[in-house]
C-alpha cells in the first residue's frame, strides 16, 4: 500500500537543520527532511494535546509533546527497502499507548506502553530479530512536525477561549484588537523583506469580520492634518452635491470610511466662521416695505407647496455681502489662474439680477455679479456671486433700500478702482444684464407695455413699424442722472447710475424666450381664427379645458422652444404655402439667435438680416406692427450696436441663464423641509443666511480645493 508522496506544496518551513514542505491542512501530505534522513507523512488524525496535568513528553532533552487520538501513515527509506507504517497514539488512564501497524493491509501491529522509540525498536525487531537497525520513534511518529504542533496549539487555544458571542462588548473588542496587533506585526516583518528602505510602508487600518460582526481597526495615532483635509473635503462634497445632514448621516452609517457627521458638521461651522470673517454677511429688514404687498405672479416658476410655505415664513429677511470683500478674496486665485493680469490690472464686472416666482404671491430676488474676464466659466452658476438676496417682489422702492450698500460700493469702484490686499490698484469697468422687467426697474423706467418702453432710444409704440427711422442708442446715463424726465418713460432715477447706458446689455436668453413666445402665440391665434382646432390640434399636445371652451397647450422650456422653431411640422395645421411662410420666419429667427451668441458674427450682415427678418414678419398677412414687441425692437436696432461695442466678450457672455439656474437651485434646496429655514427653536436661522454662508464656503473651496488634497488609494484585489 502506497500513498501519494509527491504533493504540490505551497508552503515550506526552512530552518538550519531541517526542511518541512506542506500545504497543510488543505492537503494532508507533509514532506520532512534533514541531514541524513527524510520522511513523508500522510496525516489521518492530527490529534490534540491533553490537559497539562497529564500531558507527556518524549524523553529527550526539550522533548516533543505527545498528542492524544493521533494517527499518521509514515514512509521512509530507499525505494527497495521502503518502510510504510501506520502509527497511532492514544491515552489510556492518562498515559499514552503507542501502536505501529505494518504489512500490506496493516494487518500486523506492535504495541508499546513505554515510548514511541520503544515501539519503533519493536517494529524493527519484528521485521528482523537479528537486526541492529534503530529507528527514531519521534520521527517515525512525526512528533517533530512544527505545522502539526501549531495546529494543535491553535485547537487547544480555541478550546480554552470563549465563543465570540459569549464575550462582553469589551472582550469582543479586545479579541479583535489582539488579532489586529498580530496582523500588524506580520505586516511589519513582511514589509522589511519586501520593500526598499525608502519605501516606508505604513499599515493604516485593518478590516475583518468575526461571527458576522465587521471590524475596522485604525493602526497607530490619527494623522490630524490628513483627517482635517478629509473632513473639509467632505464638507466641500456635501456642499457641491447639496447633501443634507440627515442624508449624509445615513451615508456615513453605510460607509465607515466616511468621517462621522458630527465631525463634518463641526468642520463646516469652522470653515463658515473662518470665511465669514473675511466676507461678512449683513441682514436687511424689509418687513415694513412688504406689509402691503398685493403682488400676484403671472407665471409660477416653483409650485412646490413645501417650498412656498417655508418661503413665506422668510419674507422680510434680506441678506447681503460686500462686493469689495468678495473681489479681494477672488483676485489672488484669478491672478494665479491667469484670468487677471497684474501688469494690466483691469477687471470687467457684470451686475445681474433675477426674480424667481415661488407660488402666486412670493418672489425670491437675487442680485449677483460675475467677472467677464473669466470667459470660460461664465456659464457656470457658481461663478456668479450673490451680493444681495431677499424673498419679496421686484420693486423699485425695495431695491433702492436693499441695494443701497451695493450702489455705494459700485460708485467707489468706478471712481477709485480697487486696491487689493497686495496694494495693486485695479481699474473696474461695470456692466449690467438681466431680463427686461428687472432691467427697466433698475433704470427707473415704465414697464415694457408702456408707450415709451426702450431703455436705449426714444422710440414709441406707434413708431415700431416705421422703417424710415434708424433707431440707435441715443440716451446717455449722464443726461438721465441730470434730469431723468428729459426722456419719456423714465419715472425714477436709475439705481446703477455709475454704469454707462451702452453697458446695459439685454439678456440674449430672455430675448430668445420672449420672441419665441410671441411667434408661438401668433400661430395659436391664427389657428383659432381659422377655426382649425379639434382633432388636428389634439395631435400636437393641445387640449380643451374641462368645462370650458378654452384650449391649452404643453408649456415649453428654453431648449424645447428652439426645437419647435426648427422642427415643428405646421403642414398638418396650415395650408402648405402658409406653413412654409411661418416656418421660414421661425427658422430665420433661429439663425439670428445663433448669430447673436457667436462672437465672430459679422455685425453689418447681422443688422441687414435682422431688418430683413422684421420686414418678413410684417409682410405676413396676419401680423401687424402692434405685434412687434420690445425684444423684437432691440433685436433689430440695438443688438447690432451691442455686438459691435462688446465684441471683446460677445453677447453670450451677458446671458443670464446661469443666474436663473443659481436662483432656482437656491430656492429649491434651501427652502426644503430638511433645512426648515435654518432650523427650529432658538437655533432657528434664516435660510437667506444659510444660502449666503453656503456661497461663502463655495468661495473658500474655489481657493482651497480640499478634494484635490485627499490622496486617492489604488484599489486592488487578491
């Protein structure tokens, strides 16, 4: 009987006097060799060490411990005289008994109560009574095998240890720490062998499970600086993704690698306090100005009842930041990014404003500025910096109070420039852009539907269809400030009188939206006049109001309106010739809109195309001069001038889309139930302050991008 003597070992113990090769316990075969001898063992039962009280040892110095219930097949010797035996050790009455079985089926056996060496000698004599050969008992029985000693020791320790579930919480933690310390010691030993002296590997943490209880153990003292960067990066990520505290707390429970929420909250407060010292936030009380508010929003941008309720509770709470403080904070990073040049210290500031209709009776108004020098980032909402914020209405009297501090600062910037923290004097050039309503309020003018509506020229409603006039920018800010009544339609002094009138630039986004609205409305009016509603109309997202004769249609967003201009099939609603006429008018306007946004557009060609388009509009048998809107007038007569004056930036730089997006995001997030307008009870804080503090932190992270400072580990699997 033979057993496999050539296993595929994966481990080996090599010491000065012997070599032990095995893959135990996965495979039972162990090969052992030392000078002058070698053995192969097939472990049948590894056995266990009995209690210390009656544990026995072999007789040699530092003898081997003798196991109980141990059984092994041992082979040794040369191929022609190969020995193959089965050795068994069992304790009887606390004393070990030794058996050596041999023969083809191990049918012969030797028994000894003295020692394993005595059993080995009796086996040799049984084979040849005259032999003088002596076999080593411990080696025949494999008592010297270190892997078996380790396995029995582990089994013995396990027998004396309490099960994990029976330990106290402290005991469970101590057991996990003990395992971690052992792993740490092994790591240090392996690192010395596997790494260069300059590599300096460090074991930072260990993760493992015991009885389905996961453990994450940090090694050594916490690196305070690294942890601070990580927590600040977490604050930055939460701000960027607008993750509420409850949401982050849940994430931190799921992923233990994330800093605890209390630590993130504490760091957020520290950052806020730090940046608020550089850019203070001031409150403005507007309660008395809003007490008689009878304003009704004609168009609702946000109809979420929860947001409306929280917004109403914040009416009368205004907030503002100094534009000078913000600029001083921004300049170093802008110089570093080469947006600004200290050899030509000149900054171009764009002032803008937007009102967001929240429900029917509330408005959220914000005034922002951006830096036109930073052309590549003007489309990003975070690069439009809020200076003033309040829930209320867009009204001259309110803006005059709320913007008082900003107006003083802008005058100072225009007249004196700005001296930064390094003593560099910057020249400031001012611009203004917003939708029509906000723009004319800030100019102190009548609404767009008044007879004299244009901020830049003296055209009247009756003159819009008269092509004998070539309307250009004829008004000046100096004349308006000297006597605003000199121009019809002006009823108040302009709020931003320090900005030249040619630098008040119409917003190309609202121009596109409002003109598209008119073109769409005129088509609907024509369909009604032709009495072609009904089944045809229903195919194009029109429907009849329940219990009414009024037809409604799907509202369109900005990009949807452009899609309609290009692709809406009017052939199913109009005769082919009329459909082609309208579609041609629409498409030509679409081309004009594209040209407005392109800074390389030929101004003369654009002016000719715009006038031709207005001729085309009036040539339509259904459209009258009274259908021409203020934005159409501006498109034809003033946009070419603006394109020429502001070619340095292009009119796309004056788009208010990023400001509108910013306003919508702020309202939607900070007036949600999760923020509850800044909390409750004594700790209640206005959501307006929350928003401005968030804006301050955004500035902080623009200069100190903590996310980039956090090392990104390589994730490997073995």
